C-alpha cells in the first residue's frame, strides 16, 4: 500500500541523477519504480501509482553475469505496470551509491558468491552497535570502510545507552571520537527514549538511510520507534547474551512520517571486505598520507626499512589497534582484487603447505595427523 505521505516521485528518493540517466538511456517514456524489498524470484516495487509485485525479464537473466546485474533494495527500475498489482522490470538505472560485502553464501548452483549487495542508492549508512558485548571499534571500522568505498556517508548510532553509566558512555564517546574524528555519533535507547528525537531530526526528507550492524543490537526496534508502530517483528532480550534475538531475515525499505526513508538489514555475523581500496584510503587517510612518504613505493608497512607508517607506530603517534586493523583490512582487499587465476594459485600453495606440514608431522611420529 502506498504510504499517505508519498505525493510525488521525489518523496521516494528520486532526483536529477536518476532522471538524467533515465533520459540518456531512452527510458523517459517508461514508468519507473523503486525496489523496496526482494523475494525469491520477485521484487516489491513502489511508485506514485502504488505498490507492485514485479519480476525481471528472461532477457535480463541471460544478460546478467553476476549478482550485481540484478536489482537490489534501493534500486530504481524501469517497469511496465500490469493488472492486479503486477509489474515487469525491464532494466535497472545506474546506481548513485552501493554498499556490498564479501559473502560466503551460495547461489542456486551451489557455488560461493563473491559479493553480496546490501543496499543501493543510499545517502547515509547508520552503522549501529550497542553498549555491552557488541561494542567493537574494529567492527565499526569495517562497516565504515564498506560505506565510504560505496560513496555513502557513514554515521554511528550507539544504541542501548540505558545499559551504561554516564561515565562509561563518556568513555565510549572519547574512544569513538579518537578513532573516527569527524563522524557523526548519535546515542540512542528504545527503552528510555533518549536520543530518538535527535535521530528523527537527523533523517532528512527524501534521503535514504541504511541501518548496518550485527544481530540483536536493536536496529529493528529503532526503526519501529521511528515509524511509531511495530511494523517489524522483534524478539525478547536473551537472558544468556543480554542481546536482542535477531528476527530480520530480509532487507526492506520503510517510509517515515517526516519524509526520511530507512532500510532495515539482517544482522551480519561477518563483515567481509570487497575491493574497498577507496574506502580504506578515505577512512585511514592519516596512514595513507604516511605511506606516500615510505622509502619503497610497494611498502607493505610491516617490516620494511624506511617505512614512515612503522616509524609513526613506534613513536606512539599512530594508534596500535587502528594500525593492526588497517593491515588486516588491507590484506583482505588485496586478496579480493586478485584475479581468479591468482586466487586459485594462492589456494593451491596453501593446500600444498598443509599437505607438507601433515607429512612432516607424521614423519615425526604424530600419527593423529
């Protein structure tokens, strides 16, 4: 059902970027709609004429070479509207931004997929963590890198602040500010209501926001509070972990009364990097600046002589945890940027290493191997 506040296509996030690409591609005579959710083999799309259940054409399936060639939540698509709330998707307009991660999921053929699209055409990624067991600066860094690499502005939501004392909350703010200067931080609690008015004010009409974070940290509960009704099912807090039990199973777009657009995402146990070279450069700009002054152009910043990054680390000017996370993320990105042939070579080398290690252990009498 079309939300009452939707009066024109701009209320759904449409702007000149999409309109100019629509005209360039010759689709100005067709209807367009925005993907709000994805189902098995079908999509829910919405425009000013209403909500439709849509499927892509067989021609699109044949032309698709990867998952990124299929529509995703947040996309603008060219459609033909049929009767009884049905529609056909003919094409996807070029994306302004995209958030994606490396995935270990399998496709219908049983093969592991390289990347998973989280959402597209996002203005701000709301990276959410809760106080307690979930709080982890390195995980923040991974989400922020994914966002900035996709051209998305990141912001941080520190949820469940009712669980912390004022001293602990102040300490966490100092940690975040020191590690991520210049990133907006919004503290919230769905229990006490603290910070919810600030969060509502942060969400601008016609802009799209995507909630990112682990399972059970309260993303869905926050969206329910913003909506003013319990549209997303949530479960009780686990007495064992002190965290909410994750219930969101798919990505879905919601439209707020103040005009903001939000996307809820399933919690992610693993935040795998893709080829996020630009995201690393943006988020670790101080390290990237130092790296340009290293003695060797191909310096790995681990043990090379004349490395300005290591010098800064030893002098105490560079945060040790931030450096360690940078090295880990850099290695992941480098692996993702390899060609398939190079990756297979690396995997074969590792396989031979394991076999040789087992043989050596057996030779030494460790028969369990």
